[in-house]
C-alpha cells in the first residue's frame, strides 16, 4: 500500500509540475519579456490554433504558433536547424535580447511567429539515424557530392512550407509575410523561396546557412554568361535561320534556366517559373567563426542568389560561431524595416 501510494503521489506531483510549468510559460512568457516595454497578452490569447493539416499522412508535426503582442499585422515562418525542433528553437529565438529594451519578439509586436518542426528522416551521414531534418544531406565540405540525398526532403519540405505560406498570405497578405530559417532551416527556406509561385513576400532571411544545388545553378548561370557567339563557327551555311530564330525566341534567360533545373531536380517542375523570388528582398547573416557551416558557403549562397536576380543584404559577424546573436537579430529587424517600411517599437 505504501509503495502504491508513493507511486501515485509522485505521479500527481509530476503532473502538477507539468501544469505549473505550462502555466508559467503561458502566463508570464519568457523571462526577458517580463522586463520588456510590452507585456505578453492574457492567457486566453496565448494559444493559437495551428493551420489545418490537409494531409492525414503528413510527417510534419503541428507547428508552434506564438501570437503577436499587439494586433496581428505580420506573420513570420521560421525553420529550425537540423536535429532541433520548434519548441527548442522558437522561444529561445524570440527571447533573445537585441537591445536594452527589446527582445526579438517585442521589437516586432504585430508579428505572429510560426515555428514548424521538421519530420524525422534517416540521416545517411549519421549511420541512418532518425533525426528531425528538413532534408538529408551529405558533408558540407563537398556540397556537390551525393546531392540526390536532398531531393525527397526538399520536395516535401518545400510543398509543406508553401502550404504554410499560402495560409499566411490569405490571412495578412503576401506583403506582410516573412520566411526564414537557421542552418539547414535557412537552406530549406531559400529553396522554398526560389520555387515560390505566389505573390512576392515581404522578405526572406537566413542565418548561418547555405544554398542547396548552388554549384549546379552557378554553372548554369556562368555557362550562359560565358557563352560565345557562334555566328562564325565555321558552319557550312546550311542552317535554317528561321528555325534558329524560333528556338532563340523560346529560350529562357540564365536565372530562369537555373530555377527550371532546380525545380526539375527536386521533382516540382514548372514550365514557366514565375521567378517571384526576384522581388523578395533577402537578409543573410553568418558567423565568421562558424564551425559547422563555413562562412564561405554563406558567401557562395549570397553570390549565387544575386546572380539569379535576387536582392541580397549580406552580413558577417566576427567572433560568432554557428548560431545567431542579438546583434544579428537587431540587424535583421532594422533591415526588415528598411525593406518593408514596417516600424518596430
């Protein structure tokens, strides 16, 4: 009897602790927010329903949704890094102090934050362990090797992220939606942006990430830019000039060719990509001491995106490793203000 009572009592205490923990988070919010100039909303408004899951077999858990501190005007969708999840990543990001008076969240008081969680996939480089990842990938020291590992995950993740974007756009308008991510979440977000066929979003951003298939896309763009005029190629003069003109008229420019390649590679082909991303301003920040995703990969991503026609703001942070910082997030908020015209508090 005494043993049964002890087990029952411990269970009750454990459940009570869980409820108290939940109450503390829901009622008071992260510690730094208590000292913010804005107070978190009442309990009744803290929990927001997730967008409907249209697929009964979707491997993606319901996202973590943090409601705005003030009236809802903008929506941010932010993807975590490989091996993480929304609960571990989201609250810590929002709670990061970016100035004496503001956290990242309180600096964007009208923003709803949606933190999806990646599905569990087998990671080949980790002996096929099951981890949360947006897509599988091989060593970043050789980004052009085993790119086939990325295909399935990038296709499924892009489709999923696009569904979240469409829901957000329907609610607040494309001009008020931002997509971003950290590390592999940055990589997945950039690919989703490159293949986005809707209205241009307010902005996109990435932290300490890279761009999948950048090597191949750079080669396509470079090959087009370095192409030579073949009017004097020594031909025998029997070429049908009218046929050649028709072919030239149907040719796509180099960036469109690169995006067509990307879409076909991941299995989401489009005859005429909208190239909507060219009208979405991007912010990319990277730690100069990043030991997991070398800063060089971030530079290559920024360079490739620019050659594809995107507008990119690139920042490097001395002394910072593979993570974000208050300074980086402050720069992001300030840059978003310039890109969108939004006013932070």
